[in-house]
């Protein structure tokens, strides 16, 4: 049986640069990918990345450093990022972006910026391509393809790693995979788990992040296989409680927690005409607060991260849709989809939402007074354009949504997977979301701190950390 130098599990954000860089150093690389195509979450991701000290920054006169990136990320995350992992990341992130640009990546006009989608950095180090993460995949693909064609990388699609193989001393010596030809074993000197997160696996979610109900929009292959395999070797999995939801979404299919869909609630992109009430029918936040962190945390503090978005016929007819659909399709959802409620009266709406009638009436009456006086004494909402008074009345049952998963494998600064005693498991490495979003971004959304560490750590392992 062939003994590979490196077996890479996954051909996504971390796995692609890893395989390329290891092949460039002459390694015999086997890459197993469960999907029928390469790219992983790059097919889904917004592709927003960040680094300090890049050539791009210097070319537009931005003076930045890894130390600044470290401080700024911990400021936004309130010191909740794993400092060892963050240090390794910020020290190598600029090299990643310089390399992506060397192989053809073109930043979107106007980038880098300080902030967009998440709390702003203190300087302009946040960028993306014009086609979300596809812009990154499209520059990695030809380089990867070249190595696959020349035999430097042996790529096996539809090969799902199911087990890590060890010798008598517990050192990893290979993997077992389920393939179109049945179960197959592969032997290697190094095994790298680059198999992504677990936001598509509701059982693992309930196990690692039990306090926040799952509503995810993610790659269906993010099933947490890396965690499931590593735990059998006593690997330490932690940070499942380092979670913050994104603001906000709903379940397209009420029976499937991974069928999350986003609602367009950013006040920068669309005026917020509606009010938000809690499960008791009371307003609980400033609906159009400019800080995304404020909005995410306000929702996260609600039981079940749940809220109801309340409006009337006047708002439904005049405001832009809250889904990505056109106005007709959006309006047609109400009364038909279980999360989109329609009622003839406020009292009926309250009953359908199972909130106390008196509370909902009071919330709407107070809000209407705020509209009349142009001053929202209770919550400070700024956009007070229209009373909620014209039947029918509507609500969307919304909740916190996620694209990432917080728990992950503990690693040292060489990205060796650690066991529960804090000792490296011999020959086993990990990169990407399998480390946990809670490790790379803490319990906050720091711009680019899931995708950029995945790419950076993949590159770093292939380029330097692995030996054979
Ligand atoms: C909608 C969306 C938007 C996002 N936007 C951003 C953003 O703007 N910025 C940011 O920083 N982060 C963002 N993220 C998160 C970021 O994209 C991911 O965390 C990152 O791409 C994960 O990289 P990865 O290499 O760990 O996993 P992936 O890219 O998912 O790669 C893992 C690969 O492993 C394969 N695999 C899984 N199990 C096995 C197995 N058992 N055997 C073999 N192969 C297996 C998968 O099929 C996949 O191809 C976003 C995520 C989503 C879903």
C-alpha cells in the first residue's frame, strides 16, 4: 500500500492551498474530498478576508501590522479569540493575500475597507473579490488542477473520510474512507483534517452548542466529520459555547434546522419599517441600531434567539421585501409559509404568534405614539415613517442564524491536534473551520476571521509546518 507524505481531508478553503503548497515542496499528496467537486464552502462564502501588512495596503499607503491586527481583532471580540491561534494567523495572513494576488486574485474596487457586514476594524484591512468567495476559488483552481494533472496531488472526489487509523502507540498512520467502491484504507505520514465545520449537522450542533438552537445556512458537507473522527483519539474539542448568532433569519423548512435563510435587516441597506417584539410581544431593542454587534447580541439574549418582526398592510405594501425575492413573491408568503403570519386584527396576530394580546397591543400603541411624536422614547428607533394600524397585520417568526460553527479541535501553534491532556496527537494536524469559529473569531464576528485563517493555515501547513 502506498505511503503518502500528506493526506489532506477536504478540498475546500484550507485544503486547496494546503495541497498546492505541499505539492510545490515535492510531497506526495493524497487529497480526499467527500463532495463530487472541489471548493467546499468557497461555493457558499461571501469571501470577505482580512490581513495586515499586505502589498495591497502598502500600495494605497495604509500602514498596518500583524500586532495591530491582533489587538484590533481581540478588541472587537472582547479578548475571546484563542491568542495562540490568532498570533499564528496574523503573522501569516498578509503572505496569504499577497500569494492570492500573485496567482491572479483581484480585490473588488474600493477595498480594502475597515468594515462591512461586521464591526469595523480601526484601519482598512478587509477585502473581497467581485464574485464573493468564487473569486478565490477561481484563482486556486488552475494551480490545483496543474498539480493534479502532473500527479503531484492525487485527488479523489466522493471519498468521505470515516475514520483515523493509528498504530499501537496511538500515532496516526492513515485514514479509512467510504468511496464509490466501498470502504478503502489509505496510509500516510501526515494526516490533515481540513474537513470544515459542523453547521450542517444538527446532532453535533445540539451536542456542542446546546444553548443556541440551530438555524444555519451553509455547505451541506459541513457535517463535522473531522470532529467525529478526532474525538475517537481523545482529541480536545472546545469553544462550543463561544457563539453569537447572525442577525437574523428563519427556517425555510420548519422541520429542517439547516434550512436557514437570511432576512434583509441591515439598516444600512434597507430602512427598517417594522418593529421587533420578543416571545412575550414586547419590543426589546432599537430595530435600526447602526451596530451589527448590538443587534446580534440583542437577539442572542432572547430565549431561543427568537423574535417576531411585526408590520401592517401599509408597511408590507411600501417597504422593500425582507427576503431576497421580488415584492410579489415576498408578499405571497404571508399566510402560506409557517414563519410568515397574516391576521385580520392585532389580537388575532398575537394569538397566532402565541404572545399575550395585551403586550402586543401595548407595543404597537407605544410605537405609533413614537411615530406621531417622531421620538421613540422606549428604544430610540430612528426610522419612524409609518404607524402600524392598517389591517391585515403581519409578522415573521425570525431567529438568530449562522453560517459557521463554534466548537473545534484544540491545536498548538504548529497546528498539531491536541488531546484532552494537551499533548499533540502524533501526525495529526488541522486547519480551517474544524478548529472552530469560536477559536479563530471568539464569540464575535471579526471581519474575515473564518475564511482567512482557513486559507492561511492551509497554506502554512503545506509550505512550512508539515515534514515527511
Ligand atoms: C454563506 C457563508 C458566508 C460566509 N462568509 C464568510 C466571510 O465573508 N468571511 C469569512 O471569514 N468567513 C465566511 N464564512 C465562513 C468561511 O467561508 C468558512 O469558515 C471556511 O470557508 C471554511 O473553510 P474550511 O476549509 O474549513 O471548510 P470548507 O471550505 O467547507 O472545506 C471542507 C471540505 O471538506 C470536505 N469534507 C467534509 N467532510 C469530509 C470527509 N469526511 N471526507 C472528505 N472530505 C470532507 C467538504 O466537502 C469540503 O469540500 C462564510 C460561510 C458561509 C456558509
